């Protein structure tokens, strides 16, 4: 029998997944899935981590004493190629895969210890954390250029879908004064056009924010929780730049972002103009997704101001 302490009511994934029919159906099967993989992979499980909105994740101990992490994910588009891509990376910048059941979206992964998130490493200056993240990201890109994973979607297809959704969301709201919807049109155009003009392509992490970089023993920092696509590398850096700390909370966000985008682009060998253009596109996509989900049109004034700052930086 599965230990009920592995599914405490406060666990975020249990609440977040109840919002949809497919999520509720998956939650009904989750205890059985966890029990199956515990027995199949001969694991001793600890209390689950309180993080993530669509995966159940817990520390595990293998029969040979190896410390690992069991991750069982709600089946969805972004998660489908995760295990295959991490096998391609083979520990170069990311955690290792010990076991993988692609059909049921289950992974047994290398455990990162102490596991501190890069965004929580406040004793390290922000720009040093940016360069640390860039070094890991470059490892992932190099490893991702060595082969193909058939299940990985092309960035051009995904971003074209985002562009269409963005246009529908723009048309679906009465925007308050102070919101420049022309920026949203620009963002949709960039989502369509940028993938088609990339000078090179590789397997992307897809969600390279500093919460997905953990302090480890085998390497100083390792990436987790990829949402991979294949395409323009300049797509990847923005979440790292935006979330290492809040650049828009600084007295002069334009100056901070000018320096930080240039610093990261140089460290990655990428064109800073493309890094900045992707920042605009991704900010617009996030803003429209957030408003559509929250219904908080008042917050769009502040967020559209952030888009304007980055668009000015990108000279768009």
C-alpha cells in the first residue's frame, strides 16, 4: 500500500492538477503509479518536495544505496521528450537519468545535493550567477547538437502556436489605458519570425530559469526540469536574465538589462540583438498568458511597461 504521507494535502501539484479534468484523472492514478515505480525500481521514498505544479517529485534511495529522485509527471506536450533529451545530454550540464518510463512520464534521476537553487544563492553576486548559468547552458547546447530526438518539437512550430494564441488573447480583452497593444502585435510577429532566421540550431532547455539550476556534487550546478525544443539558442537565456533577480525592481532597469543581456550573450557566443528580441517575444507571450489565466487586466499596465523597456533596449 502506498504511504499516504507521500501525498500531503498541502502538496502544490495535488491542488494545481485538480483544476482540469485530465489533471483530476491523473491524480486518481498517481498513488498507483508511485507505488508501481517504487516497487519496480526498488526504491525507498522520502517525503515529496513541495514544488512544481504538474509533477510529483520525491527523494529516493536505490537498492544499492544510490541517492536519487523519482519524478512522475502529468502527461502533456512539454514533458514528453524530457527523459530522451536528458539521456542525450548524458549528464553534461544536466542531471543523469537512471531509469525512464516514457509511456507513463516517470523518471528516476540523479539527486542534486545540497540542491540549492541558483536564484536562492544570494551570497553570489547576480552577474556571477548569470555567468554560472551561461556556462551550464552552453554545455547543454553543445551536447544537444550531437544528435536528434524525434519527439522534440521544433521551436518554429511551438512559437507559431504561441503567436496565434497571442493574437487571439489580444482580441479577447478590453485593455486599460496605458497598455500599448502594438507591443503585443510586435511580440506575435517576433514569435513567428525569429525561429526562421536562426544562424544555428540545437536542442534547447526551454525553461532555463535559475530555479531549474541546482547546486550538486558531481558538478557545481546542474539543470533540471527541461521543456525541450529544437531551434534558435537565443531563445533560452531570457528566463535566466529575468529571474536571477528582478531587473525591473532596480532604479534603472534599462541600464541593468543592457549590461546583463550583453554579458550573457557574450558568454554564450550569441548575437545580443537576438537575445533581446527573444526577450520581447517571450515577455509578450507570458503577459498574455498570465492575463488570460488570471483575468487581472490591471496588472497588464505594469507588465506592458516591462515589455516597452525591453523593446526599447532591443531597438524594436
